[in-house]
């Protein structure tokens, strides 16, 4: 049975605003938003979410037209080769203001970061660079009601199971005492300083200051520890850089090192990287790192903007950054921002 207050809110919404068309995936099942919400509620209840939490997280819940528009505007995977130049992206995202903000944040958390580095093995500058890219060190974290956004995306159906699971995970977070007013974030459901999805929060958010609560909304120690825990979980290798600049001969034979393997995830990202070779093997081909790397470290060669432009030897830790956001533009800008923060 739908709570009376929810029915009343839905009725008022219908009178005040034009009806939101039922997306095709929901139409296939003949489900209105209200009917689909009851399925989500049943799932949350079955997974142990308390009734009081369910009530406060669903009261007045209606689909969000703007969220649907934003989701449908997401580009599909292009089929042609060719990529926008990376240098302009780097210039915009690794600018003086973000570098200065990163250095100030790192300095203000020096003792906290030192402790986190010892425990997790992830460099503080990488942690701070992620924070800087995600929310500009906490200055903007999104203002969408997460319950409304995630329920809308699940109902819309383009990625139904993903967002249905995230909505239930959100209610589990709310069940820990977080008010709905605090559970706001991006239109796609990410929240807090590091922009975790609810399922990621449940799995990896960490209490960094020992108060028994992982508050990635406002607590900086919890934020730093949580990002570090994410990176450790993704396989960050202690003591290894994400990558280093490298010199490539003008007559280098790229065809000989072309990567023929098609990655099952984010193929357009990984197809731009060369075969994996040891640093010693790259040296034998005339490719020389600008900073020291042991000869036995496995790396791939990346020259995103073509011949005579900057190139890098990328380690396995670069792939860990891609786990956070599977984009070469993102991962390169995080790595380069971290390098600037550490200077």
C-alpha cells in the first residue's frame, strides 16, 4: 500500500506539472514511477532497511525530469577513431588555482596524510589530486536529492539494475543515521568529497579520525582515508609512480608496439596504450624515462597527442587511477596534478 502522504504528493505534482512520460523500459513493464517505487521499497525492506528510514527517504518522492534529461544526454561509445587533443584538457584541469588549492590542502593535512600513507601505501598527493578533481577540494559536491535521482534512474531503466542497487545502498547509508538533507550529490548518485556511489561508500568508506563514523561529506580525515582505501582496494602498488615522462625517438616504430588486445572494459581508453614492456626493454628501443624507474618495472607507452608531443611510460598504478574514472583525460590530469602538488 502506498503511504497516503506519498499519494497526496504525487497527486499534487500531477496537478502542478505536466506528466513526465514513462520511459520505454518502464513502459515495457507497464510500471508507473509510483508502482516501480514500491518494488524498490520491497527490495530495501528485504535487505534489512528499517521502516522509519524507508518512510523518510521516500516521502514526497517524484521522478526528476532533469535527471532523465542528463542521463539521456550521455554520449554513446563512438565507433570512429580519433580523439580530442589532451594538452588543452590538461591546461584547464591542472591550472594554477587547482595546483595551489591542492598544495594548501596537502599542507593543512600533513600529519593525517602521513599516517594514511603509512597505512595504505598511497601517496598523499594522489589522494588530494582525486579530491581536487572530484569536488575542487570539497567546494562543490552536488545538490541533487540522491534518493530522488537514483529512484528516477532506476525507473527510467537504461541502467536499471545498477541504479536500483545504488538506491537500496543509499537507504542502508541513511539507516546509519544520515539525514536525507545531507544525502545530496551529483545527478547520477555520487556524493561527498570523493564522489562515491552508495555501494562504494558501503564497501570502502573509512573512519579516518576514530569517531566511529565515516563522514565523507565534511570530515577531511575520513575523506583522505576513504580515497586511500579505494586505491588500495583497486591494487595500488606501494612505492611506484603512476608514470613518468619519456623521450621517444623521432623515427620510433609505433606499429611494432601496437596493443592488439581489446580490453573488455573501456576499450577506447586502453587501445591508446602500447604493449606492456619492461623499462629495460623500452630503453633498448630508444625510449628513455626522464626519472628513474627500475629496469624490471612493466610499463606501457602513451603519447596522446601524437609524434613530437609529450609521452609517458605508464605503470600499473595508472590503471588504478582509471578504476576511479575510466578516462585517459581524467587519469592523466590526476597524475599530473599530483606531481605538481608534490613539487
